[in-house]
C-alpha cells in the first residue's frame, strides 16, 4: 500500500500527469513552482525528492527536466497515451454456489483505449470464475467490464447482489413485475427467482475481454 500524499504532493502529481499527457517535454521546476503557487524552487525540489522516496517519481541525476512520473495519485502506474485505467475489483462468481473474492490492490487494473471506453466514470472490471455464462461467450477467467448502475432492463447482463445469501453473481436479468429471474447462459443450469427486494443490481456488462489461456489462482 502506497503512503497517502499531502495536498501539495497530490497537486504536483496531478500537474505532472496532465502536463505529460498534453506536451512533449517535462516541466521545469520554475513552471511547477508557478503552477502550484509555491514560494521557491527549493520547495519544489523538496517535494520532488519526497515523491521520489515514496515511489511516485524518478529523477535522472545530473540532468535537467528529467522527471519521470511512475504513479498517479490513486496509486496506478502512469502510462503515457490515450488509455484509461479500469480498476479490477474482484473475482466475480458466474455460478450461484461460488463465493466471491473481494479485495482491491492499486496495482490491479486493466488498461483500455478511449475508443472502447470513452467515459470511464463508474466503470470497473471483474474477473469471472465459473462457467454459468458460457453461452454468452463469458468463460472462466475472462474479464468483464461493467458500468455501475442500480437499475436493469430485461435481458441485461448484470452483476447483482443476492439476499439472503449476501453474495454477488453475474447473470442475465429479467423482471416480470412480481419477481426477478436471474438466468444463467448454460443449458445445464436452471434460472433462479427472487423477490425484487432481495436483488440489488450493481453494474451492467458493457464489454467482455476474452483470454485464450488463463489459469485462475486458487
């Protein structure tokens, strides 16, 4: 877990990320001082030195304008270019009888191009465990990308939280006005029906990333 940044350190990392993504050069200490309204270039130097100790920045000794941004404020590795980082939050069970694997590491993310995800707000990814959705071309070990939302339409592929099991699952969603049907996409498995108050929609699948070979950790 990376240390928490101060307000000024956060501002500097944000400034570097925006600067590097819009220009071909690295900012000078004077540019940084002016942008952050700091008192002196010595103040900038101390900030940079501390951020280097924390693992956010790397410098090349003896060279001017040699700052390399390693991580963004949220702890993700910094990559130059028009990509978006999507947090990989957990392993999503695609079967009713599998437990969820919770947890989030700042290093756990996937990168997608802007043409696939124009707006990353509310977007997250889950790795699938199980084979209940194989007819929807979602297999064990694949990654699904979802947009957070609390409502779904009939036929939507969603991640839901089911009570009283208190567990998430990935299923096809149907609602007939009285109860909710969570339908697997596997001919060997049967749909299950729930009261509407026992099902909470958490996100809708917008993209599936398939891997030809993948082995999930036990």
